[in-house]
């Protein structure tokens, strides 16, 4: 198997994250930017946008999530469990917020009407590949990460706090940091259920 295959196995959802990261913030930003730029998008449309948060900005995002969820969780006991989970994300070193530029998607729909019904789906594929690229590169650097999806309930609050353009649609929050505990064993469904081969 290739080195990339081994690296794929190294990329896991790590939830025990800390702030003991050896790389500088500038190096991490360049890593995110490079990973996004090298990830493919349909028609090379470059629909993915990324905002990297450190320090107080990282904390602020998870405070927004915690405050917003207070009105969604039915009981105080349930909220305290939710808060414990959110504080785990806040314990990480930083977060990459991933967005889709909907203006680019709309432009493609208008300019290529034959494929108009596909461009949003293709933008989601592009975002997934960019996410995977960032996450796998972090794994190569010895940095753990996990992806969260508190959009759309935090979208307006995030837009206001971080001055996010109206046409950027939040799609996920990748928190990252030092690996304080490894991921557990990974189970796979049977190959007969998951794959078909025709010759």
C-alpha cells in the first residue's frame, strides 16, 4: 500500500484535543490555505472558503455554540452534558470554519444552465474534499481534529461576530489541536454490503 493510504488510516476523529501544538499559527494558516487551494472543485470553481480561528476567536466560536444551544436543549441536565461536550471542542487549539461561496454557485448555475441542478451538489463535494485535505494534512503533522456541524443554528451569530459575507454559507467547524488521547478502534461494514465489482 502507498504512504497516502497509511496517512488515510492515521486521519481519525480525535475528541481529546489540547493546545500543545508545535507548529506556529502562521504555519497552520498556510497549511489550511494550501490544502484548500489544492483540493479539486468542479469547473475549478473554487467555491470553498475557510476562516481559521485561534485564541480568543476560537473560544468565542464555542461560546456562541454553547449559548445558542441553551435554548435548544430541553433540560438543564441535558444542557450540562452538552456544555461538557462543547468545552471539549473549546479545549482544542483552534478551529477552521468551512463555508461555500453561494455567489459562485449561483453564477455557475446561470452560466451553465445544462448543469444548473448539479452545481450545489458539486460544491458540497468540493468542500468535502477540502475538509479531507486539511484534516489529512493535519494528521500528517501529528495534529488531531474532528468535524462538527452546528450550522445553521449559529450561522447568523457567526456572521455577525466574525464579519462573514452574506454569500458565505457555513458548512462545518473543524476543531484541531494536540492529540491528548487516541481514537478508539474503527469498525467497518462488510465489503459485500459496501462495494460491487463488475468485470
